[in-house]
């Protein structure tokens, strides 16, 4: 296990070709984007930073919106990503993988890793609810910032504390999170045809100059490890709060 293991195994939209299990969803999915935006506000995360992470983790092309969007029923196992048409299909696939002995599985809008975060959710059904999946990821990202004092570093550590994968994740994230005054992603995401040609959204935006400010300040490893220990100790309280958030969200009828 690498030091500072991130939530998900691989940034799906950026690092792997995703096999879509169904061309069109047969049930209307709850919105990852709505929960991500609310969570950014709740935890005072810089605007669209958590959104950018969600796009790197579970982004797929949305024909209706004409842009990339995080997909809630997404799984990555062994570096292979899958989009599913329904939550039930996604849950069934995780159960099948676990029965086959696979443990390193990322799930949901934010690709939370079930092996490294075993207490994140009360059930697999809850793991695929945007309200609980995003809530957990938002608190984790915030705790990384509290430990490092730097948002770019926290965003890199969401993926890994190991230098090479963290640097690659920063490079990818920079193209989804331009920061203040930067060019928004939609301006360089021209059409679905770009995805059909390049097979990866990152290939579409690779021509955009990297952003030098998105370089993390060094953070002490002990500080991060202390944070991780506290995080583990608070896992049950975190999970219970996630359940309450999900229940409240569902009661609004949204």
C-alpha cells in the first residue's frame, strides 16, 4: 500500500478507457454535480475543485448537457473502469467482484476505494448514493487540506502521497480545475466526437498549457499520517453523518 493511498484507484476519465456497460441509462440517475457543489460550499472547498476531482474520477460524456459529467454508477477494479445503467447493476457487479476475491474496488461519483475506506458506507447501496459518496469524499479532501494547509497538495493526496502518481494526478487535475481566471473546461471540450477520436477527455485538453501554480507545497508526512489516524478513529461517526445527509437529501424529493 502506497503512503497516503487515495480514495479511488485510478482517475477513470483521465487514465483509462472506460467500457460503458449500457449505451443509455435505463433509469434516471441522481446528480453527482448537485451534491458536489453543495459539498464544496459546506466544507469551504475552493469552487469547482471537488467538481474537477469528480470529473477525473468518474466523468463520462452527457449527450443531454453536451459536456462531461460525473456518473454515480461507476466502478473501477484492477485499473478497468465500467459505467452501469442502474445502481442495481453496479451493486451486483461489486458483489460479484468481491465473491471472486477482488478487494481493491472504487465506487461512485468520487470513486471511493472500498478496501482502503472499509467503514465509509453502511452498505453497497449507500456507497452508490451521490449524497453519501460525495459527502465522504468532501470530508476526506477537507481533512487532507487541514493536514497540509494547501489545496493543490490536498487534491494530489486525494489520489496518492507517492511523488510520481501525485504529480501525474496534479497534471491531469489542472486541466479540469483552471482556478481563478482560468479557461473553463467546457471551452476546450468541443464535442462528443472529440471523445470518439481521442478515447480520453484528457487527450482533448492536453494542448492547454499546464498551470504552474498547481504545484503543492511540501507537507510533513507525520501531519498527514496523524490526520489519517484521526480519520480512522472517527469513521463510525462519519458514516452515521453520511447516512443522515443522505436521508435528508432524499426527503427533499430531489
